[in-house]
């Protein structure tokens, strides 16, 4: 999968994309990343990339021309633009997406990351200041993504978050036995994790995890996963992949909690 990141602050990406799993995925050719400075595509003498908002108001708005020009240059590497581009939307080829990072976009969830991981090419557009000219949203972006209901100073951190969680889903990036039980993969939160030492400052690891009894450990983990989700994010249960056995277990957990008992022991 290839990522093109469009930004006014390319230096922000040095570091986070050069460590650990992302670094190894790049070295192994599973993903590739190019960072583009939008300012390089501004054609006026001062390389202007923002201007005052029409209608007044505070702050600056990112101009459309340099953003369109950067996306055009990036896409031209994949296919020759038709003469009437950008009016010809179909020029964004199947398998490619132009993703505008915006707090007004669709919330990034594990499911959305799964959808995006099916693409071969993601062009991530990072806004700054008061945001980008609306024509970028209307006539260039194929997707608008928000990483949460809060406002950041720019789209660079959201782009890194998106790249990280999509990269984890690219085949071969993680060992094949990973996910499914990880939080949000199947709609539940993950069970508690412990490692050595078995006792630390007088706090012990649950005995079942030391028992070597794989089926009992799996039952305990599933119970803990259901319990955590019930206590912390009950709304997730409405959309989670639950078996009839899980549903019965949830009933037992609710009863146990109501009666002040400790469930999953
Ligand atoms: C200060 S924000 C602009 C917010 C805009 N005035 C609004 O109210 O929707 C500047 C840029 O940061 C990025 N950004 C801020 N919060 C974000 C979020 N929660 N998710 C994705 N991008 C975000 C966007 O690229 C945005 O254009």
C-alpha cells in the first residue's frame, strides 16, 4: 500500500514513521510513504498557501490551488490526468482515495480503518489554520475522516494515526496470529494482559493464567472481555459479534454485578 501525505509541515513526520512496526513495514516493502510539501506547489512569488476567509472572520484558510496541484502531481504518477481534470472525478483511479483529515469527517473506527486498508493508495491531505477551502472537500476529497470529536491544530497527527492503524491491517505487517481479540476488532474490548513477574509488590497475576489450562484461560479471557465492554463501553455490545453463549454469559455477568458478586472468577 502506498501513502502520499500532503502537508505544510513535512518535518513533523520525521520520527514517528521511522520507528518500530511502521519502519519494518517500510523496509519490507509492505507499505511506502511519500511526504509532499504543499508549499512547493504554490506558483506565486511568495509561495502563498493560505488567505483570509471570504465574508470575514478570524484566521486563515488554506487555498485550493496548491492542494489541487499537489494531488494532481501525485495522481499523475499513477495515470495521465484527463484534459478536463479536476472536473473529471473519475481520474482518482479505483484503489486510490483522497482523504481529507477534518474534525467534520466520518469518525475513524476499526471498521473504517478496515475499509481504507482495502485501497492500494491513500492520499492524505492535512489541513491547518481554520481549515481548507471548501472546494477541496467538494471537488477533490473522496473521503473525509476525523480521528475524534475534538479540534487539533493540524491534520498531521490525524494522518499519522490513520496511517498507523491502517498499516496494522496490511497483510504481513503483523504476525498472522495477532488481532481478532484486540480491542475493537470484533466490537469488544480486550481482556486484561499480564506478564512476568507472577507477583509484583504483593499483587498477583490471576491464578487461572498460570494454570496451563488453555480452554479455561480462553473462557476466562472471553468473560473478562465481555465484562470490560459491559462496564466501560456498553454501547459497543449492540454491534459486537456475539454468539448465543456470549449472550448467556452477559446475562450472568449482569446478574452477578447486580448482586455484588465478582464475575469471571
Ligand atoms: C484548527 S483545525 C480547523 C477546524 C475547522 N475550523 C472546523 O471547525 O472544522 C485545522 C486542521 O486540523 C485538522 N484537524 C483538526 N482536528 C481534527 C480531527 N479531530 N480529525 C481530523 N483532522 C483534524 C484538519 O485537517 C483541519 O483542517
